[in-house]
C-alpha cells in the first residue's frame, strides 16, 4: 500500500532529512531563545523611562534588529557565507546553516520579547523597587517570570518560522526535509517525495505548536 | 520619624515645567497614622512616592528614621527601602507567584534564607488572615484578599514605616473597612508608622490621627484630624469635611424647609466630646423650648466625633436666645439659618 502510494520514497533518506530538520530547528531555537531574550531585554531596558535609558544604544540595537529582520532569509544566507567560512571554516552543511538561522531569527524574536516585556505591569516593577530590589533581581524575579507566557508563545511562533527557514537553508547544502522535497521531489519529478516531506514538516509544526500552547497555558496564571 | 523639608518635585514636559509638589514641610511622628488627602492631581501620590525615592525629589530633603534618603544611592538606598513597606491601589502583586511566594518576594530580595523565609511567610499569612490560601494565585483572590497579600508583603522585612498609596480606593466599602481595620491593628500591635494617601475623607476619619490636606502640589492645612474637622480653614478642606459630616447639599436641603412661624432654624456643629453627650435633651429640660430635628449627620473619628444637625428651636424669643447661650456653653457651635 505504502509502496504503491509513495513508490519513489527512500525511507532512510526521509528519516535522515527529518533528523537534519529537527537538529537545525532544535539548536537554532535554543540559541534564538537565549540571544533573542538578551537582545529583547536590551531593547526594553534602554527604552525611555527604563533602567538603562539610552537613546543611542536603543536606536543602535533597534537598527540592527530591523535590518536583519528585513533581509529576505535566502539573501541573508548568502550574505553570511564569508562569516561562516571565517567562524566555522566552511559555509556548507547543517552546522553552517545554524549561523544563518540564528542571525535571521534572533532579531525577530527579540522584537517579540520586547513586546512581552512591555506588557509587564509597571506597577509590579515599582513594587519591587520599593522593596529595595536591585535591577538584576527585578530582571530575574519580575520581568522574565511575569512575561514568560509571552516569551514562550513568541518562541513557538519563531520556531515555526525557523522550520521554513531550514527548508531554504538547502541552498547551502544544509539538508533537511525542505531540501529533500526540492532536489529529490521537484527537480527529479517525484511528487510523492514532495508530499511526504510536506506531511512530515506539518507534523513537526503541529507538535511544536501544541507543546508551545501547552507550556504557555501552564505558565499563565492570570 | 519622617521629616520632609522644602520638598519639591518638578516634572519637565516639552513645553513647560509642572510643579507636582512644592514647598512641602511635614513632620510625622513615630507610631502615628498620618493621612494625606487631596483630589486627584493634588500631588499626593507624587509626595508619597518621594518618601521611598520611587520618585526622586527635585529639591528638599526626606528624612526617615534620621536618615536623609535623598543622599543615598545604590545599595544604601535599597537597604533603606527595605525599612519602608508600601501598598498600592492596584495591589501590584506578581501574578506568576502564589500568595506565599508573593509574600516571600521581599525576603528573597533581602537575602533571607529559605527556612527563615518559610517561617516568616507563615507568620505573615496568619497576621493578615489568609490561612489556607497560601498556594492560591492572585487571580483566584478577591480584591480585599489581594490587598491583604500586599500588606503581608509590605510587612515582610519588618519595616518601620508603611506607605499606603490609595490602598482602599479599588475596594468596595465593606472590604475597605476590613482593610482599614487591619491597618489599624497593625499600627497598634507593631507600633508601625503609617502614611496614608487617599481622596476619601471616610478613610481619614476611620483610622488617621493626623491629616494633611493637599491642593495644587502644596499642603494647605494640617493637624490632628479632629481639629481640622472642627475648624477647616481652606475651601478644599471644607469640601472634604462636608463629605462625611454635613448633608450633601446643605443649601438646597434648607431651601425645602418652610420658615418657622416662631423660633429659629439653627445649624448645630458638634465636635469631640460634645458630640457624645445628650446636649439636645438637656437643652429642652433646661430651657423652655422645643427642638425639632430636621436633619442630622454624625461621623466618628479615631479621637472623637464630629457632626452637624439642622434643628428648629421653637419658643419665645427670649427662650430661643437662652437656648443659643446654653448651646454655646455646652461646646456646641450654633449658627442661625435663615430661609426665605
């Protein structure tokens, strides 16, 4: 049955491609989460009326975020080739793709983090200040925990975007399901491979969305 | 305990400078419940926020327990703030933490170890009457319960001063009373100095020993609550006193009353001790007059009562005259009300 419906699918290749996609998405999501929160905190804390109010720095970080966020991902990969050669010695393969994925996704996530932090009730921050909390304590004990549901739903959206970015990373030989669908499915005229890859990507996305929603709901006590 | 000298706060906007607080001189004694009343925009919130430097003053000094807070920075200021608890109109609890974790928050900030935190949280939960709700989240609590958590949290580090910024303004009247009762108990049991900001005269009347009235960023009148009630000097103060001790619209009420055929209409003001005595019944037994009560309102404060009464004193001209003299001797202010 499966043989007749998907005559050209090599399940070993398919599994390998799935693993590559999961690897690229997984590592880049973790790195984006950390980097994005750092950048988002920078954006938030340097904005008007906050701890490190600094117009210059705020605009600098903002400009970096806006520029990298605006460059189409496929172009960003090409632009980053020299950097990955310098950093990793090669610009090919899944690990080289990680650099582009993180550089592309972190600024996007940073904006979502900034929005999440802005939603934190200012009164609560003031209450903590009135108790004598230091800025460090306010960041760790107030800002991050109170915005956690927004941070988690933000990373869910970002990681789904990252799955589609991994498909584009095929141009630098990153592998993964998108690459497989394009080379084996489209270029060799095997629509069954394209369809199987699509179904696997959809399953991946649904699982990520489900986990994201579940965690967000668990965290949100409002 | 708290001394404010020449305190001033100017906010700069694009077009102009706005003085939110100007020239405030206040002195608050240890163990006192000090009320600061004013309409919104009078600068009272800015004033209370300068007491813990949430709002740094433009000039002047804020001395709490002999320490000038305006001179403190960084770690020193944070330590001083741990001696000043604060509660807020909208409670400002962390929704991501349970009741117990919210109360533990200032203890974490102060670096108290875990075992000690737990004992202290347990004590505080008992103090504010929230036993059994320790693991509830703020969203599962009523407004009054949230403010109890706020109070427990404010008291966690055993502060010497408690600042209340419109602490009861978001609560219904019954809950307000229970929270005020709790604050009074804490003041008496722990000898805590309390500063209360409010726009409700009711709150001042219920719990405060002294009151300062604010208008346009300045303190226009201050003193013991009863004195200020008795002899309000400023229009704004008279307005507040009316809220609790006089008919809502005196003039209009009096207008509906027909001029008496004989005798006089009089407004009697009772203050302090005289409000507790049966002055009217003694009056009719002493002087040949009848007294018909048309309106009356009496309010109790921490140190005594205050009230007004509109009466018709009926009798011969001579008897009415004697009645006024009697009232004056009894310590009741009586003024003739004329209606046409």
